[in-house]
């Protein structure tokens, strides 16, 4: 059984803070077996982290959090960037064509681009897995709704810290019924087949607010940088 972080962000995300080496160090320090860095509509840092992961005793999982027309979708195990802004169904197809696993994160958190409010329940259930525990929660109702939805339809499940700072990596993990020697493909196959369980704890509110505030500042800086003549 492997303990895996499937949802974390580096400084390459518009709302992330830390470089990949800090995320990898934290993953190793808290005893994880594998780490996926899933930056928003960016894949370069994740590819670099996946290549470096063995130096930290980890299985590296390349991935990305894609902004679809309906909201966010995680593409795990892919090494090419899926464009933002595509329809939900097409995004899932692109991920699978690239050999990856399509996971819907925080589906019932509307304020964080959860897709459940913009797709049918049939479309939501067509994903390879549903993230049923996301550490960045307020009341926990959205997580409970996701868990109930996945349970009623017998869907594979995952968890993720959704860390935007390195200290929060490992707050929520997916226990994957695979062995380290099976590597990346073993993890992806176990997720597809539903051989997973989840566990996690809430990101402290003060840190959630700090992450959100830091992300807002970085978004403004990035917008200003993009409009300033060079």
C-alpha cells in the first residue's frame, strides 16, 4: 500500500508559492511514497519534479490541473499539456488519449471551479475518479457531497491536500493498493480500478486564508507583468 499526494501546487501555479524541491522535501519528510504536482494549466514544474522524485525516495507522478469550460479537472500521469478552455468531455478524452487518469477535484465547491454545477451527473460520473476529500475546506459539506456521490455510483476515489505552500503537502492522502516497484503505472492502474482509500485533515483556516491572499497577490503581479512593455 502506497501513501500518495495527488493534488499540490508549485510556484509555477499562479497561486502557488514554493519551488518543487521544497514540495519534494516535504513529501519525503512526512513519509509519502509518491507525489503529483498539479499546477494550474502548467506542466513544466510537474515534469521536472517527477524526474527528480526518485532522488527523494518518491515515485513522481506528472500531472496538471486543467481549467475546462466547466471547471477544474486533474490530469494525472500525462507528460503533455492539455489546453485550458476545452469542453469537459473533450478534456477527459484528451487526458485518456495521453495515457493518464482524469480526476475531478473538489467537484461540489462552486467557488473553486468545481464542475458539478456545470455538467450533468452522468458527465461527472464519467471521470476516472472523484476527489472526495480536499483539505482546503470550510464546513466539509462539499467533501461529504462528493463522497456520497462517488459511493452511490461506486466510483474510484482520491484525496488531495491542494497544497499551495510546501508545508501543507500530505495533509490529505490517497492510499493506493500498489507496490513501489510497480511505479507510476501501478499507481494509475490502482486509481482506475478503484483500489484506493482516503484520509486527511483540514488545512488550518489561517493557512487557507494566507494561501488565498498570497495567490491573489501573485495573480495581480502576473497580470501586471503581462501588460508592462518590455
